[in-house]
C-alpha cells in the first residue's frame, strides 16, 4: 500500500475480494498516519490494531538508504515503526496481513446524555465482557459536534457515545 492512500482506497481494493485490513473509522484518513499511530477501528477487537497487522514497510532512512523493515529484516527499525516513536525515516510502502471480512461490516453510534454516563458505562462494561470478538465497541465522551449523522437535538450538548 502506498503511503498516500486513504482508508477508502485500501478498503475499495481489499473489499473486492472480501478481505480487509483492520483500519480506522473515517474513510478520508491516510493509511500512513493511522498505521504508525496504532490504528483503531471497527474490526479491531477481532483482528487487532492496524499496526498489529503490518507485515513490513519500505523505509527511506535519514542517511538516504532504502530499507525493508519486518520481523526478520531490520527488526529494530520495524520495532521503532510499530510504536517506538517517530522520526526513523519516511515510509514509502506498507504491506499488511489481510483478513476474510465482509462483504459488509455493520457499524453505528448510540448517543446518550452525559448525565447517564455512570449507568451506561456500567452496562457497557458488563455487556462487553460477554460480547463476541466480532463486536468492537468503544466510548466517546465529548460535546457533540454539529455533524450531519448526529441528530440536531444533540449538537453542542455533552454526550456519551457508544461506537
């Protein structure tokens, strides 16, 4: 995968074969930043973070060398790319493990008033313990932005969102 690809680009190519890389939730996100930052998304619970599925990367180092980084080639550089911080070079290509998924993944949001957070979080924790690995769910606590997929009555209010 080239470093300028978006998640939509990656999904379009992999979904044609009912395959997927565990990526993020916003299709306009770039694969490079998501991967090198960890990468959490809709199928993370079953398949791990995006970075957990990185098999290798081609990297131009500060001294101008083009290196392949993997568990067996330049493993220190591979370790660094997988969470050791930044500034180790410029990634020019990624190779990921693919997973059989699809053809569709169901996702959505459940919005609660922030005043209900204690009860919702208690129920969330209990439900997630018994949930199958196919269910990824996380909590967002924030002021609801005026986005088209959120009902207008939530805009500007403190909310707890299960996604």
